[in-house]
C-alpha cells in the first residue's frame, strides 16, 4: 500500500498483493529533506525449486518520485518514476 500527497491532499492507496510469511515492511521519509534513491527486490517463482532473480530500481543522480505497476493477488509488474536530485 502506498500513501502519497497529490497536490494538497493525502491519498491512501489500496492494499495490493498477498501477505507472505515475511509480511509487509513500512517506512516513512521526511519529505522534502529525505527521499529514496533505489529499491531492491527479488522476483519469486511459483515453484520452490526455481530461484528468484534480484533486481534494483535505481538511476544515478535521480530520486524516486512515484511508482507504477500491475497486480492481482501477486505483483506482476513494478517500476519507478524518477527525477534529478536538486539541492
């Protein structure tokens, strides 16, 4: 689930995906002085004998400002929007 500010209004997104034994991890950032620069993950396969593939969403010199993707019960696609980091 994502919570974000759209203009002046806080938007709380729908919960997506299926809870696993690992659960969900929540974090907060102190916008605008803090921001995220990358996300790491592992794709999971439906069969335990097939190992997942690691991935990283990151572009040097840019900060993550949004996400896009597609999901049903499992997450099918996940991507990030980014902008240049300005001080």
